[in-house]
């Protein structure tokens, strides 16, 4: 790797302030008066400018000044449902008038209303309505994105959603990880036959995997979703294909979802408001990331906090994601999710930034991004800020100067 990344580099930025997020450099992994270089899509240097291995002018094909801007790793949104048709603004209004999420779901609203709209859209129109949401995330610093299926709930429509997710990555030039979430809700045609539906979900998976459409497998383990036993069957099918798993776990009740995920060595357990301490210990032992989703917590006006003290005590990595979806988290900014995580969950701004970079990457099974260090992908953002804490402080606003993915500037 060192030989491959030796000078001459493709590009070198001087006069940079780096928030590397390296653990050995203190808070934020700060390097003042820093330099950043990349070659062939990988970072070749990230450190003090006065420690560059030679005269700057001779080290890279192109040398520029960052003019004192802060540079962080590219943000990673590790939990989204952004491919869908329609919206659920009226359900939002109903919840404000007193209806619960569970009540709306049991009346045929919720996920199933998004299923009807998504099934009715063809692939091109689904791409057309979904692409702007992905662009909004990228414009605010996201360079890697996870997109789940789960609004199709039959083979052709789940396939359609996953194909659209792949096309979004191609259109924007970013990394998109596709997660199979057919075990999201019980479609009307399987009413009263949840086990039969799980049989179908398991049956579709090998075909979708063969087409290169599945990077991980997820499920909604909840009273209004699927039981732990049904979830286990889905996970066993995924393991049989060598696919990693993750879970919508313990959002509305403690059904042991986080512990189940850990028992499979799962990438992440997401939501986890009701997760108990024993499950946190299991997550720590398995290396399962806790994905905090403050957008849904905020929109649903929840009051039960995730077990944050236990997560810290047992050193479980905490990621932060938007959970961008039409019903419970219509959130199109990962920076705003970071801010909500600080306000609702009392994360520090540094924890929130690490949660949206290095820990979020780990929640996708990616260890080649999330920090500024030689050998990592050259995914980074230059910001118009005076300190990294501002990324969680400002509610909105245009703070991005430029976004780079594998060394290539977006936009």
C-alpha cells in the first residue's frame, strides 16, 4: 500500500484543518496546519504539513490551498428507506391529533400505504422521485449511503426498489449499500399468514442476491412487524448465503431483537430504545454497532431513550443515521440527525460526528472509510465552519464547501 500511494500524488491540499477522527490524536483527531493528499481514489497523506516527505510542489500533480477550511471524513448515512413513492404527510397530521403509530398501521396506513404507492410506480418514476432525496443528503456531506427495500413486499417490487437503489449510486457517483428488508410488514395478500410470507421472503432472497442486489439483510422485529422466531428464520437464510444481517430492534418494545442480532454477529441493531443491559453486553461482545435514529424518536415524540449509559459503559460503537422514510422520519439531512442526537440523546458533538462517519461505516461492514488516514478511501468534505462542533450545532444552513468521493469532487 505504501508503494502504491507514494508520491507523486494526484492532488495535495495545504492550509487545511483536519478532523481526522483518529483515536490517537485527541478530540476529533485534530491536525492544525494540516495537509491532505490522495492518489488513485485513496488518501495518501493526512497529517501536519510540516511533516510532508519533501517539498510540496514536487509531491503532487496538483497542489492547492484549502484556505484554512476544516476537512472531515465524508459522512455515512447507514440507515435509510429513501426509495419510495408518495408521502404520508396526512399521517403526520393525524399523529399530531392524537393517533398512535401502531393505530395508524393497524388501520392499513403506515408502511402499507407506502407499499401501495411504491408498487404503483414503475422503475424510472421511482428513481425520479427518490433521486432528489439522495441528492439532498449528498449536498449536506454524505458520501456513502445505505438504502433499504421493504415497500415492495413481493418479489418484483422488492427487486425494483433494489435496482433503483443501485441506480442512485451510479447516477450520483457515490457508494450505495443495498439492504433487503422484505420482512418489513405483512402485505395484504398474506393477511393472517405471516409464516407463509416469511417463507416467500426467504425464497426471494437467493434470486436477488444472485443479481447482485443485496449487500445485507434486515427485518422489523416488533409486535406490529415480525416475531423473533420469524426474524431468526430470515437471519438463518441470510447466513446461509454469506450475507450480513442487521435489525430494526426493540423500537417499541423489548422482544430481544438486539440480543438476537448479536447472536448472529450482526452488523447493527437499530433504534434500540427498549434494549436491555444484557443485550448491550451481547452487542459489545459481538461487535454489533448501535444505530441511533433520533429522527424517528423526534417525529413520533417518543420519550423512552436508548440505553446510552450502558452503551458507553460497554464501549458499544454508536452510529447516527437519518432513517429517512416517508412515515416516521422524513429527514433529509444527516447533519440535522447529528444535531437531534445531541439534543434528544445527549451525545456530544464529537460522538455525533464519529457516529456519522467511522461508526456508521462499521454499521455497514465498511472499514475503508470514516477516518482521514493514509490507505482510507478519499471520501471527505471541506466545510465552512470555525470548529467541528458546528456540524451538530447549526440547524440547517449551507456549510459544505465541497464533497469528494474517492478523490473526485461531486457536483
